[in-house]
C-alpha cells in the first residue's frame, strides 16, 4: 500500500517537474517588491495594494511582477532575494523596510543596470552632497512622502472635533489629546508634531501626551498605551504604529480616534492620513522599462497624490470637509507651512539635559522660536547634526532628504511613561 | 432499562511499542509521509489561491531551491547553520538535558561578535579582531548555556524553563545593545554602522565558510558523541544518573561540560550569522531566525542520530527555502498560509516517527450470538 502511494506520488512529482520546465517561458519580468511582513501588517499591505494597482495601471501582466513577503531585516535574506530578482531579469526591485537598506545598497553595487529602490531610507541624501567616500550607487534610490502634510490635515480634523465637543471656549483640561508612537525617532516625532500643529491651528491651548511602545507592531501594548492616555485625560487619541490597538481602545472608551494607513468603521473614527505609494511605483515601473527616470531621493507630497487623507469617519465634526479642502489648497500653494517656526516654541527641548538631548543643535530667539537647527540629514552613523534646516522661518522638513529629520519634542508635547 | 453490566467495553484501538522496523521500511514510511504532507500542502495552497494548481506547488517548491546555483548555495548555507545548532543540542538531548535556549545562545554569540567588531574593528589588526570574535562568541555562548547547567547540576532546577527564560534575557541584551549603539532611536542596527575590517573572511563565495564550519561541527560532534569518553559519559548520565554515579562519573561536571560545548557551538553560529554575513553583519533580535527551536525538532526527528539529523535538517531547509517561491507563485501575499502549510508538513513528519515506533491495533469486533 505504502509502496503504491510512493509510486503514485513519485509520478506526480515527475509530471510536476515536466510542467515546471514547460512553464519557464513567461513574460519578461519587470518589477519586484520585497516586504518585511505579509498583508497581515497594515504597513506592508499599504505597499502591496499600491504595487498591484500600479502594475495594473501600467499594464503589466501577472508574470511580469512579483511580491515576496516575510523577508526579515536581520541577516542577508533581503540581499539574496534582491540579487535573485536582479539575476533573473527584473529591472527594478523595491524593499519596504528601514533595515533592508544596507542589503539593497550592496545588491545595487553588484547589479548596476538594475534599479534598487528603498522606502524610508536615508542614504541617498549622501550622494547629494557629492561626498565621494559615502556615495551610494546611482541605481540605488530612496523614497518617502511628506506625510507630515497629511498628518497636519488629520490634526485639523481632530481640532474641529474637539471644538464640536467642548465649544470654542475649550478649557486646558478639555484640550488634552494623546498619541501612541512606535519608536522615538524622527519618522514618528515628525509625524506627531505635525499632527499636533494641525490641532493647534484650531485649538491654540492644546497639549498632547505621547507614549512609545518601542515596537512597530504590538497590538496589546498599543491598546494599553491608548487606554492609559485616556485615563490621563486625553480627549482624543491618535497614533503611529501598525496594529489596530489604538482604535480598539478608543472604541472601548468612546473617545474620538485619528488613525494612520487605514480606515475603521467604528463610530469613534474621525479621519486617517496615509502614504499612497502608487505614484512612486508607477514612476519606478516607467524607470524600469526605460520610459523615464527614477528620482534618486523621491519625496511624494499632496500634489503628487502620494500623501492622502481618507474619507471622513462617523465621528468627524460638521463642516470638517470644507475646512480640510481649504487647508489642503493652502498647503499645496505654500500659503500654510506645517513647520512654520512662529507656530511653536522649543524651550523645553533647549533646556533638556538628558542623554538624547537635541539642545546643542537648537538655536532659538527670546520667545522660544527656532532660528536655526542642525539636523542629521547626512546619515553617516554619527548622529551629529550638520545641516541647518531652518530657512525663512520654516523648518524645511523632507527638503534636504526624503526621510523625515524633525526630531525635536516641542513645547506642549510631553512624553509619558511607558506602559508595561 | 438496558443492562450495562454484561457489556465489555473495549477501546476502538490500542497503541503498543513496535519491534524495530527494517531500514528499508522506515525509509518508505518517512518518504511516504513527507510526500503526503507536501500533497496536502499543495491542495490547500491551490484552494486558497486564486490561481495555481497542486502541480505548480511542487514545481515552485523545487524552483525555489534549484532555480539557480545561488539558491542552492543559500539552501546549503541555511542547512549548515541549522545542522550546527542541531549538533549543539544533540549532546544535551542525549544527556536528557532539554536545552531550549539555542536561540538565546546564538543571539549572545552574535552579540559578542558584534561588540568585538564595533569596538575593535579598525582599531587592531583584522586577524586579531576575527580571533577575538571567535573566542568571545564561543565563551559568551557557553556562559549562556552553562548558567542553567550549573543550576541544574547543583540545585536540580528545571532546565527547560531556565534555558527558555535565558532566550528572553538574551533578546533584551540585544535590544539594550542596539539602544546604546543606535542613538537615532530607530532600534535597527544597520550594516554600515559596523566597520568593514575584522569580519570573517569570504572563502570562495559568501556561503562557503559557513558550510565548511557546519561540516566541521558535524564531524566533531559525530566523533565526540560516538567515539570519545566524554560522549560516552553524557550518554550514561542521560540513561541513569545513578548508574553514572556508581561507575564513578562526575555527573555535575559532565552536565556543565556538555552544556559548555553546546553553548559554544551555538555561539559560533551566532558569529556566523553576524560577522560572517556578507551583506549584513548587524545583529537584531531576530538574528537567530528561530533556529534554536527548529533545531529541537530536527534533533528529535533525527532520533539523536547525527546522520538522521543531517537528513531532517536538509528536509527542513529545503521546505523553508522553497516556500517563499510557493507564496510568490500562488500570489499568496500573507505569510500565515504558508506557515500553516509548513506546520502541516512538520506535523506529518512528527506523526510518522510515531508510526515507526508504535503500532496501532484496532480491536476486532466480536459478534455476539443472540
């Protein structure tokens, strides 16, 4: 019986191998996507959906693109996959996680005719500086988006919600909001600061407490942090991490919620901002097909459609849409600058004496407004700021490099203790 | 009312120990169960995916491994690493010491190597950095295994829980190290933050060194467990500590010595997955790739026999290497489904070792005369 089974299965295998040989001649491969996790993660799903939409929009057949999921940041899996794609004829390979960057640069050096693109990375800004020792190859590209504009808009919607709940004469206690962040670095800090400034444009006396989870995906901790913020008096909670923990906590306590990278159907959902990668992927496909060039260090924005806000949720205040349309137009025209230094002060950051203090990089005037700030734009691993990013009274986020570098905790924002 | 007194209830089947099967029969059972598992995996994938058929499952599984010489090298490298970890666990398991701390020992070994690299790389000669990295990773890996061994030897503390706990402490050590080194707060240490000098040399290609080291570890452990006094002693301790005591074996020192060897080998694996990594020498909490746990299965499946462990490591590495290709071919964008299939395959292999050791006898139904 077992022998028979073995025989049958051997035949199946043999036939399979024949089919395998027969199916070798598929359409010329064009682009490949390497993801840290699968579509279980809202972060990776955002890339996967955009990638498929872009491939479809550019008329690629299913044989011409591939998506591989579950490639960790540790070790050389990302490099090996990138090389495998490059050597089997793909013209462009995209990796979606910060830790993939070194792997992609290594592969880019070995396959100069293939494009290697990477989200959230920082190394391409090096070549802008013509620093020969740290130059990344020309076929390596970084990409991000000025998501701070989206978060600012989401903040405006949040501010309108607070006004709807508590009226124009909102007290300091009522003007408290909360934010759950993943890690204490520029991508997150830039995000919550722009959100906070959006709220502040509507509610001038707003204050915000931030709690870090130190993980990009930890549903329990995100939820627990959000609940702790609500217990501390937060009247609205937003966040920047990849699980549904914060919306769940807001639903439980019936507190309005501003989300990121997705929508929820809850009654507490106000709005969300997201990065739409489709415009970038379309440019990448064009570049791969030789129909265009891929920008070395690309930063999408509101006008390219890379930064989006979702449709309003059930909890959004009356008249929000009209206000958002107005603010959005002003952001695009440049009339409103998110990081206008007149709109915030940095006294606490200047007085900070902790190990991670940015005080040395900050120059401020008597009122506490930034007049100069040395950001660590050129990332050579020294964590020493070298580029003054303040010009004409504006902190020029994402101008010197696509990945964010606003990493000051401004006045009005406090960092709360971690939740265990 | 039914009179239940006279009805003798017999179980539907009973399980009894089987006589040793012949090698040929064993092989047939193993091969058949692996194919059954793959076939079920193929069917599940075909149902789950909008496109694809069972045949494509097999094709892409093989394609994932044999598509290019590069992917074959990759598989051999992964297999060498997994085999090394299995070899590290082997003496401990033979001694009935359940070392579940492979992950932690690998991480600590890798951490030691990274610390050497980051502090000494470029400061002293490359050769000395490599030498110190090798020594440091072995010593730290050994220490991580010896701590629970000492507690087991002196206080009879439960080694499974202890070694398991040490894994989490190791993870925290790595997180702490990264937090100290990476001041930007991204919690990711990247390769370019480490010096180039002082890494393990590239022998032939980026994979060969690891494969050679894996082969050496395999050879060493094969000889150690089969032909040396130390290997004999640990087997005796595993069978009966009292017997060992009466024949004059120092049980405590055997336990500690064996775990020191076990941990040192895991430490070398840690060194290989960091400093020996061509594209990315940086450590992260996931650097051990869960090999410490996977190796428990391969060692157990191999019945603590080095040759059989080699076979089971080959099989597991093959499946791990082929599955991403299956995911891609079937356009499965989530990881959970392929993990499910891998789980089913493992389950079948484990079940077949049960069939080899035990037989199931179904009770014959007796027809009662009325």
